[in-house]
C-alpha cells in the first residue's frame, strides 16, 4: 500500500497454523497512520487470527508482525502489555462487563492502567460517551442496551486510553441497517478526529467500502487482492468480483470438497 503516512503496522510473510490447518501462508500488508484498512474474506479465512497476531495473543510460525517499530512476538511480557495499552479493541460480541454500568465499563481501563484522579476519569468517560452519542446512557447496565447501543459503548471503551491503533472484529455483525450505518460512520469520524490507524475485519463488503481507505482480500491463507476502497467495486479480480457482488459461483466454492461424486455417497 502506497501512502505518504508512516506505516504503523507491517505484516511481512506471515505464516500461522492451528495444528495441521495452515491458516496463513505468507500474508503481507501494511496499515498507515491515520488510515482505515479493511481485511475482508469469507468465514474461516484467518481474519480474526491476524488481529490476534497483531495483539500478541498468538505467535507466527514464520514472518514478522511489526507495530510502531516493535516486533510484537519478540517482546517480553511487560513490553507486550505496554504496547497493548496503545491498542484499542472492539470485540465481535462487544465484550462489555455485564455487572458494570456503561460508565464503569468505560472507566475500567482508565482505572486499571492510569493513576488519574476520579474526577478526571469522570469527565473523560462522559467525553468518550458523548463522542458516540450515549452520554445520557451512562447509568444503564449492558442488559438495558440495544445491540447498536452496546456496540457504541464498546467503541467508546476502545478509545478510552487514546490508542494509536484500534482493531475492530466484525463490528457490523448482527446490526440493523440504521445501527450499522451509525457504527460505520463513527469508526470513520473517530479515526479522523484522533488521527489514529484502524483495522476493520469484516465480511460486510458494502458498508466497509464506504468508510475505509484501503482493502485487503484474504483467501486460502494469502492476500489475493488489494487496493483503494473506491476501486474494489469495479475490480476485475474473480475473487473480489464474487465477494463484492455476493455471487454463488466463482473461486469460493459453495460445496465443501467431497471424496467422490454425490451419487456414490448416496449408494453407501
């Protein structure tokens, strides 16, 4: 990816396997500061695994993960935790603490990782909630939130420590069209306002192409296509065309490979 901005994240020839299942077979990608990069692919293509490798929860079998000039898998435990304080994460299922209020969910990382006085934490939490339109919901419990509101609280918590990088794991899954559009626009607005880098892992093509700057398509463990979001809808790449237009026939097969013809299986 060509960009005038400094690359905050660089993945170089990244390989990873779960046992004998080779998930990543040499992935190369970069995420510049100030940009939103989407990683698209079918379920099981290794998108969420990439986030775990960037966050240091997993170690690559080969290749390197570099974040802000630091090779993630070479850091010791203290260095890794220090780096993670500069990362925000919005989980696929929001990951809010069910027994804490909205306010205390946002305050948790501030109380855990800083020595800020409680009155300043109070103001910071309300600022974060105001940025996602939920300042008035600070006293609610997660069980009292709608799905879209829950995602917005999770987004506010991801920005609590003013990270340099935010990673979003399927941020649009299960949302109604209005909530989906709100979350997408918030991701764009917060990224631009904070001047950070963002990685959006998703299979929602139409919404992600509206708000991201650059797209990587992952299939069979490698990057099969990449480019500016504006160019992807008209791409002639067979995988991209099938994925963007949700066509049943193409490089991604609907049928899982069998050991023989269908008729032979019926005779067993």
